[in-house]
C-alpha cells in the first residue's frame, strides 16, 4: 500500500484540478444528504397535514437537487478521470524515461515482456483506481461522516442500532484488503509472463517456424495463460466470499431500523417520516458500502501494479554521469585499458582479467579469438556500457567514469553484431544518431557503406519503411544500413563488432575498401572472425579466456607461431579444403555432362 501512496506525488502538478474535484464531490454529497430529510418533511408535514402546496414545493426542490447533483456528478467524474489520465500519462513517461537509462546489466536479466506489462498494464491499473475508485472512496467517507452526523442528531439510539452491522462489514473489508493485494501481485506477475511469452514468440517467429515448434510454443503460451486464469480464480474466490455477506449485513441494518424504529413510532418518540429517512440514509450508505469491496479490490490491483512500477523506478542506474562530470569536446581518440578486470553479475569467473592496453589515436586495432574470449566485453567498456570491476578505462587520459556520458557516446560510432533497425524509413534509421543530418550527408554515408545502390532499387528509395527490427531487409542490407548509421556520426572512435559477419564475400570486399578510407583519421576497433578483415590492422589482439595472450601485426604474429597462427592455418585449411572440394565436384560432374550432350546429339541425328 505504501507504493500506492507514493503515486500521490504525481498529483502535485494537478493540485488545483484535484481541489476542484473534491469541492464538487463534497457539494454533491451535501445535496444527497438533503434528500432523505426533505422526504421526511414531506411525510410528516405534507402528507399527514394534507398540505398540497408543500408537496409541490418539495417536488420542485427535489427536481432542482437532482439536476444539480447530475451536473456536479458529471463535472466530478470528468475531473477525476482527467486527473487520472494525466497521472497515467506522466507515470508511463517516467517509466519509459527511466528504462532508457538503466544499464545493460539490468537489461541482461530483465524480461522485456515484464517491462512492457509494467509500463502498460500496471500503470493502467493505477490510472483506473485514481480515476474511478479514489473518488468513490472519498465519496463514501464524506457520505458516511455526513450520514452519521445527521442520524445521531436525529436519534442517537436508533443510529447506533442501525449502524451495528457496519462494524463487521468494515472489519471484513479490511481483512479482504490485506489478502487481495498479494493475490493481484501474483496475477500481475503471471500477466507479465504471458506478455513475455507473446513478445518472444512474435520476435522469434522465424525460428519457431524453421524448427516446426508451433505446437510447443502454443503449449508454453497456454501454460502461462492458464497460470493467469488460476490466479484470477483465487481473486474471484475471495471476492465471492465477501460480496453476499455485504448484502446480508445491509439487509440486517434495514430490519433493525424497521423493528426498533417501528417500536419508537408506536411509543410516540419518533415520527414515521424519521423512520423512512433513517432507512433512506442507510440505503444511501449501502450502495457505496457494497461497492467498498470492489474499491478494495481495485485498490489491491493498483497497489500490486504500483509495487511492480516502483520496483523499476527504484532501480538506480549504476552507470550514469557524475554531477561534476567532464563534458568532452572533440576527442583525439587515445584509448587505454589499465589493469582492467570485468565480472558480470552472477558470473563465477571474470570475463576480463588484468587487461593492459594502450591504443594511440588513429590506430586500427583488431580483436580475434575464440567465442567467449572477452572481445565484445572489452570494447563494451569504451562507451561505458558496463563499468570495470577493477582498473580503469581512459579516453584521452580521462577515466570514462569521470566524463559526461552523452558527450562520450556521441563521439563513438558502433556497429554491433546484431544490426537492429527500427520500424521507420531507411533514411530515419541512417540518421538515427544525427537527426539533423542533411540528405546529402545521409546519401554519402550510405554510399560509403555500399548501401546506396540497393536502397535506390526500392520503389520509395530512402523513404522505404523497414519492418520491425528491419526484418524486411536481408542480413547484409541491414548490416550496411547499420554501418551507414555509424559512419554518419563521423565518430572519433569507431567500433565494428563483427559487423561484416552478415555479408557475402563480394559485399565484404566492397565495404572493406570503403572502411579502409573511412578508418583513416579515427581510432578503430574491429572484432572479426575472418582474418582477411584484420590482417591490415596496426595492432592485432589475440584474446583467450578474458586476457590478451598475443598482440602485434599480422606478420609478427605469424612469425611467433602462437594461437594466431593456429587460427590462421585452420582458416587456410578450411578455405583450401573448400576449393579442392569444389574442383573435385566439377571434375566429377563434367563427364556426365558431356555424355548427356553426346546422347542428345545422337538422338537428334
């Protein structure tokens, strides 16, 4: 519940609207309290005395009160929903903004489906509670206080007797409230799992179809969906237990009023109109009292949603700029790793151990090594996607932890292994890092990345919309657009994380020739598995088990006969073996082909 109370902070910008809504609600409650008293007077003063004029005046007064209540009710409803919609809008924005700055280490463990569910479903539960349930709850409080005051002033004894059933009702509702919050938290977690299953299946639909796993995924989704169903049944069970009891207690209150109030009428200590008014007040309070369990139910759902929302908002980004961080101007491009070690969360063994490396400006550094050797981990430290466990990463002799993040990352161009494109135009994807870029600059970057030709082959050219994650483009096309996106930033430091893995040999040569020119005048880090892309680097780093085991030029490393030479010889053997197999296949098929031609000529003759 404390997390739900915390959402009240989002009401501050709308204080005047909240006050206006409360004033309308208070006035509406006051008008409603007048109705039973008017009915009492009609019975005691109008009907018993036979005063027709009094009846007409009372009818007109009730008509006016009804019209005023309708207008105030409409204004109150609109105002409360308006405030709730703005609170939901602000809360979703705060959630999204916060997620943008959470570090990679958080996203490594967080499920995207759960984050989507928290940002949409949980915020919506809070919004519903703020828009509908809170006004009803406030109305119930105001109405209860007003009714108690009126009933006690009219007849304290009958008021006490008629309100006795409210005591167990309040106790039961409080007990229900303590249970329902936990149940709704379980429901929200289950809904988040369904969202995660759906998100994974939609993004991985090609893999599912390729392995014919449709039925398996259907069963997984059905299991997650059934979990939501079962947990919802637990909520319904608790609700079903309390709702009949609420109706029964209200009925008991009416019986007590009629019995004891009737005795007072017989004794002459109470009028018939007063008994009717008492019953009207009780019934007036019965409606919100009966809705109280529903309000508690909505409050439990909102409290569970608030807990999940603030679990995200309370996660402090461990990678952020210091208050006195240095804003970098144009980088020179000097990079140094000083006794660097890196251990990811929940890992037993460090991914990097005591790495020392100094890279001069405008150098091209290539990193190779077995999968899991720490290549990507090393370059992820340069833009500070992760923080070192020990040691320091320095750029232009500044520790990256002491510089302003935006000024650092805007001068680093990155092409990752997976070329993620957004569902937008090709032009917008290329200009993602520089939305103010001119068309000429965008075209130049695309040409340099060997992407201009295939882009122009589309009907809409650069205005072509690519599908989600760029699925409408081939792997090589996506990679070239991603390279163009990085090149458009004209970065001082360029990082290519196996960026040529999704292109064919011919395209690789075209891109490589363009990159050879574009790498000049900037510090470049290249991760590659093909030695053909790294042999011209100024420095080659051979990594294994999180350490730099060899470094030097291509010729120097071959001469040493270490791991680099092993990788080189293995790739050379694979290439030679492939060429021999192709030649053997051609020679084997040639006689069959000639025989076919001869047979064809014989038949034609």
